[in-house]
């Protein structure tokens, strides 16, 4: 899970324009079912990993949307703050933040 968290942050730092586009695109009401189906195919392995961790009791059973808000959205927000030069996102800081996010969802 740490790898997913850090890779998300690093991607958002490397491609801030793409991340901005994805956020705007995600909010569009015009997204077609075919696009959502493709997105579902991409994220299915991640969702299955999270659900399996919840079933094992490694992560608190919470709605997936809440899990993503507490973890992935935090990674993206950190990256945005780094791009805006409000923070310096060092690996140690990302690890520490990830651990805090894990505490928030850990059983």
C-alpha cells in the first residue's frame, strides 16, 4: 500500500497538468458508461486488494470512497502542495504521512 501511496504522489508531482485534467474530468457529468467501465477495469485489482485487507482485519471495514479519501486523496493533496512549493515532499515525510493515514483506517 505504501508503494501505491508514494507512486500516486510522485505521479501527481511529475504530471500536475494531467492530475488537474483528471480531477476536472472526474467532475464532468458527461462521462459515459464505457469510460467508467474502463476505469473500473484499471482500479479493480487495487479495490480487491483493499477489500481483502478489510476482510482480513488489517484495515477497518469502511466504504471504499472513505478509504480513498483518507489515503489516495491525501497523497494527491501532498503532491499539489509540493508543486505549489508550500511543502517539500521528501520520502521520509511521505512515509510518515502514509503511516498516519494507515492508523486512520487500521483495525
